[in-house]
């Protein structure tokens, strides 16, 4: 082999990692090699179908307590830029990939993904048939798993994972929330993203944001929509929030079982009707719990950047980014109001019936009056959004900040601003036009 060939091999090859194993509680075993930190971790196995945005996924606090499988075959191609991270440190338990790229190529790259994972002690495995793993989870459901580079004995790992704690019942939001209030404004926006994003709107609203594991990009989108944000811990008393004199309250995304986050939804119950409220993901579930609804655990959750959601108000389909394992049981909010629900009086489990009917149904809630179903998941017919008709509040199960993911749902940040202005038509927005509003190419900024 020539000297040039040897240098090419050195620059494009990576040494084989130590043996590693992933074992699920039902006995399924997936073997591979270690590609990051050494260790042994336990968590709920899940998968994300995004084609890019792996750093945003890895640093999303909503993945606390979970071992994340990326379905795209090669992860790490463009390396890591810390400005894209959604939190200071990853909260996930472990990472599973087909191939982890050690030689990225991108002008924004500051380090490789394997280097980043090792620096943050994230245990990861590569060489796994991720297609087979995802099919198994889809067929058999989310379950406990153990990922180890220290012990690769099947019987030993199976005994360990069956003795491990379940994600259900754990208040993981408390583990990733801030410990004290802090301000988040335009000065906190990353300069390295200015080439693509338009300047933020002038701050017109003061917003108190409950941090249940908030993604940084959500806070950035609130700022870009004209909000000066005060981030508060997950269990901040409603009285303390109201004393701040906010124009609105935002409820963030977050990890784990919503039933265990009573410290938040008990406060939301006191805030509804007192101030405009907007919730995303776990924040949506907190609003639903405050209204007395039931929450169900989904078989394998919704995680990725390509989930179709029907907006029942506009009749348009939004391609959305999602990350959740629990969802609202819409009928539990109350009985249908026939005259506002196309004459129907009986609930259906599959909410795609309302898509077919072209109706956004309304229920009568015992605590807060009329509540409308606004969005439905077209893959499985689950609830994706609600709006209160007798007080200023709305929420969605998916992620309009699109980090990673499409920008179809960007309009929801604009809707929150309009809600704080007191507009009754706050959700009446041309989503096709609004989705371009936050980008520099919409105004010609940064054009060559």
C-alpha cells in the first residue's frame, strides 16, 4: 500500500470498539460495539425517525430516562456545533445507532459526535441493526432496556433490566428543570445562527415559562415572537408567577410520566383563566391534567420530524416534529356539545373521525367550560391540540420550534402573541406564509 493510501485509510477508518450489548426486558438482544463512553445504563427504549438534527435530539431534555435509537443509518456526518444543543448536557440514558461517523464534514463543525458523547459520558452502541430494533419496538411496545459496554452476558443483563425501575410514575421533569428563575432574551440568541434566521421582533410581552425540561430552541422562538422570557422551575407556585405580572404563561416540553408532575399541573389549574396560557408537549399534558383529563401511555410514542397532523380549524395538514410517549384521552375532557360538534353526541376513540367529518368538536369541561379539539394525528388518530373557548389558553402535543424538524407549525408562536394581544382569532393564521417568517431568506437578509 502506498503512503498516500495509508494516509487516506488513517483519515477515513476508525478502530473497532469494545463489544457492547443492548438487552430489552422481553429478552430481545442486540449486539454491537461501543462508540462513545464506557458504562452500563438503564432506561426505556425508544426511537426517533429524524434524518438530521441528531445533536438536538441527543440534547433534548425530554429524553431523560430513555435510551434513544436513531433510525437513520449514519449519525454524526456533519459533526457538532454547540450552538445547536438544546441543553447544556444530554439527559438521555444512552444512544443506539447503525454507524457513528468519526470523520464529519461541515463548515460549522467544531468537534466530532463521538468526541462530544465521550465528553459528556454518554454510553452509545453502533453496529446494531436499527431497522430490526425499531420493528421490534413497534410490534412489542416501549419497554425497559439496558445498554452495556461492561457486561455483555445475555442472562446477566436480562436479570438486571427486569429488576430496573420503570419510567412510569417517575417525575423526570424535576431532574431537568432549572433550580432558580432566570431571564432569557434576545441577547441569548446564538450568533452562529444569524446567517439563516431573521432578527427577533421587539420584545412586547413578558412571559413566564415553566421549565419542565424546556428545549432552548423553544425559548428562542418565544423571543423571536416578541417575548421577554422569565424561566421558572417546574413547581413554581402560581401566586409567584402571577406576582411577576406576566402577559402570558408558557408551559414547556419535558420528559417522563405526566401523572407524576403534579407540582406543575396543580399550578396550571390556578393559572387558567387568570392569564393567557400556551403549552407544548408535556405542557399540553399539564393543561389537560389541570382540566381533569386522563392521560394514556402510547404503545411506542411519537418521535421524529415527519408526523402528519390535521389542523381541524384550517383543514390543512402540518408535517410536525414530535417527541412524546404519553397522550391526551380527548373524551375524558367532557361530553360533546352537539351543536358545536356537527350534531354528534358520542365520542369515538379514533379521532380521525373528526378529520373525515371536517369538524373541530367541542366538549363541555366541568372545570373550565368549552374546550375544542384543534389538531389530530393522522397516523393513529390521537389528540394533538386543544383550545379553550371560555378562557385564553391553548396547547399542542407536538413541537412547533422544529429543532429538528419542519417549520409548518411555527405559526403557533405567532398565535400565542396574538392571544396575549386579546385577539379571539389568534389561531386564524395562514400557516404557509407564517412558516417562512423567521428565516432570513424570507426578507432577503444574508443574500449573496
